[in-house]
């Protein structure tokens, strides 16, 4: 059993276990192992879960975010169909192991498999379920089942949001129980709870009284309550599996990345412009201001009469601008470097010889190293070059640099803000967006049960090693790029080699325009670019 606590932060989980708020995780850690689990770079849901499913680094599977950088590859929202590599369920099936993947991100569109799949975040809000008879039974029980609670529309309703997130945890646990009842020969149940991630993004300022956006009287422990709900769901699933299968279980509880409060925002493209690495197009900036002004005075579509057409034209124009390049406000012919996507990704311009200038990366690294912390004066960033962390057929899609804050309360934003200060306090959620938490590199791992060494240390371990680890516990070896986390596994007989064909990665769009618009709105509400 592999249970994902999406965005589960290592430090928060450790503290809550000590406080007795997560008794199931604490019991598992006490009988097995607990420690940090490093995410991918970027520490981002689609990238991390793609590594989890394939055992490959991002340059191997080709997924660096929810959407592509259109300056490097065809502009689209990515999906499971655009990912390279053999997914874990195929390798398990080749070894005769049936599996269920429940709301695991980036499993849409689904493919038939030896078991059950309920698609997860990164696809349509209402999941697709295979095989169809299983889907019929699940949807009969939960006809309004969603992959995750939509993070939009909750302004001023934090407690209601928390209740919805907690209720969704219970629904997904229900689906897992149904999957186990219908699959009597299940070898792996893998599920991801997205509620913890959404709570971390939208509710950190209420839990953290030191957060710049915290306001007197606007406090609450909703994040903790969501974590407690996931802990209770873990207990329920473990008990149900023990009852149904009557055998020793091996249980993993993992997170794809951490999640920290965002105190400051580093506007990377504003800094690049200030330092002479990037140039904004004055005409595009002026045009965007005019369209934003036009859109601001028009009500939402559902409240419109004749004005609906006007708003739709404004939105369509902005969308066409977005589709023309990665950053429509940037003059790429005069730009040497730019930040795009989520997670501090710096690209060298494709529209001039910048990518062939070996000195440019040194200049960027030196410049970024000169940025100092707003309160301590210490250097803010560690800068990683792509050759240090990426290898594979899609390395040309990768950013040349990854900017990692030493203080993870600093969020590196790629939104083009020509007039913004490079480093600003995130104290106004009305202006900066409704989110107050963002991703961190260190998730967590708890493991216990058959095959796990009690008291072993999982560090150093990465989320992408989970595929090989789960195969190893079934006595299988697919010779994956990222090896099993051997330090926590008991000695086992020589594994059986398995292999399965990888699906062909497709460049075709799999989403309708309405689906794409809904997905983009959810991503923006979480602070993604």
C-alpha cells in the first residue's frame, strides 16, 4: 500500500507526530522508518509523480510542469499521454501483479491495465475510471466524485473549504475500500490525497501567525485538521486491507514534495530585467494593461447579459497573446534569459545566440548569488545547472538553471511583472493571489511492515525511487534509472527481471478548450504560473 499525502511537508508532519496529532503515522514510523524524501527539480506535482511512475529523472520522461515551455516544444498542457517511460502499472502487470491507482496525479488519459485506475489531478475535475464496470459501481456510490476539490471560489470561506477538503479525503478513502473489495487479488494499492496540498497552498497564513499575510482574528488550524483526516484515512485503509487480504501488509505513506509558507516573492523576470538579462516589450505591456482594464470592469460570465461577449473577446485576446510565446510581454530578440513555469526555472533565450554564450551562465549565477535575504542579509539562492540533475532525451527542454531558495519561505515567481520590485513581502493576498503557501523540496516517507527494516534511515532518498522500491518489494526488477531505496529494505532473494513496452509519448492535445480553461484556473488559484 502506497498512500500519497500530496504536498505533505516533512517538518510539519514530524512536529504533528510529536504532538500526537497523527497517531497512525507515528505508529507506522515507530514500527518502521520515517525521514525526508527529496522531490524532483522542480518540486512540482506533475514532474514528481511522473518520476514516481516511471523511475526516471525529468529529462527522461519529459515532464517539467503542467504545461510546456512553448519556446522549447509545442505549446500545450501536458498529460500522461505526453510522458515518456514505462508506467509502474505496466511493469507490475508484467510481473503478474495487479494494482489500483486511485486519484494519482497525471494518470489522465487512463489506459487499460491489470487492475483499476481512477484518474487524478492534472486532468478533468471529474475522473475517468477503468475498467468501466468498476467505474459504474464507484460512481453509483459517489456520483459527484472529483479528483480534487477545486481551489477557486473560497474567498472568505476558509472553514467551509477545510470541511470540503476533509470530506473529499473520506470520499477517496471510500473509493479505495471499494477498489479493494472488487480486486480480490490486488498486489498494490496506490492512492494520492490532494486535500493536503490545497490546504497548504490556501490556508498557511491562517495557521502561521508569523506569516506576513496573517491578520488578527483570521487564524485557524484547518491545515492540521486536513492532515488528521488523512491520518485517519490511513488507519481505515490499513485495517480494511488487513481484513480483506489477511496477510502482512507493507505500508508506505509518502509526499511528492514539501509545502512551506510563502513570506516573500522573488519576481525573477523583474530581477532579470533590472540586471539587463531580459527586456520587456513596451507595446505588449501597454496592450496587456489596456485589456486588463477592460476585463476588470466586466462581471463574471455567469452574471452577464450582453456584456458576456465583450468579456469573452478580452479573454480570447489574452489567451492568444499567451499562446504566441512563453511570456507574451517579453521581447525575446533582446532577451538573454527568462524565468518560466514553477520552481525557479531559468531558460536562456532561443531567439538569439544567448544559449551559445558559455559566459552567460556564469554571469547569471554570480548575479543571483548577489541577491541577499531581506532580513538576514545572507545569500538567498543556491543555483543548480541542468547538467547536475538532468540526463536523458528531453534535456533540451530543461531549464539551464534552477534557482533554489535557501530559505524556503521565499517563492520564486515567473509571472512577468514589469513594474514589480524583485523581492517583495507577500503580505497582501488580495494583490498577490489567494495562496499563501508554496512547494518545498523535502517531502516525507513513512514505511512499515513486511520487508521494511525497523529504524532504518531513508535519507538520502528521492520520490522518484519509489517505483523501483515498490517493484523490489514484489520481488521484481525493471532496471530503472532511479534505484530502489535499499537502505530501508530487508534482504530478499534475487529479483525477477521484468520489462514492458513504454507508450508512445504524444504531442497531441488531449483536453477540450473547456477542460483546459478549468485546469488552468485551478492551477493559477494555487499560485502556479
